[in-house]
C-alpha cells in the first residue's frame, strides 16, 4: 500500500512472557524508508535492497 504520508517515527510493542509490555519508540534516520512486510521478506539487509535498486536504475 502506497501513501503520500511519510513515516518518520514508529512504535514497537513487545509482549513479554510475564504479561508485561515493553514499548520502544524509534525515529527513522533521514533518507530511511520502511518496507512493507511482503517486500521485506525478500531482503535480509540494506545491502540487498540497495543492490536490487541499483540494478533497476541501471536497466532504466
């Protein structure tokens, strides 16, 4: 799903075995993008994403 809204921060909630919830807030660094889960499963790290994008750019 694509939107014009740029994500700049997110929240991760981790439910622990004891029932408590740990909340982490993070901010994406400038230039960072968040991949949808269906895309992320094909790219284990940023190097693989960049390699695929460079291939697309070279073939454009």
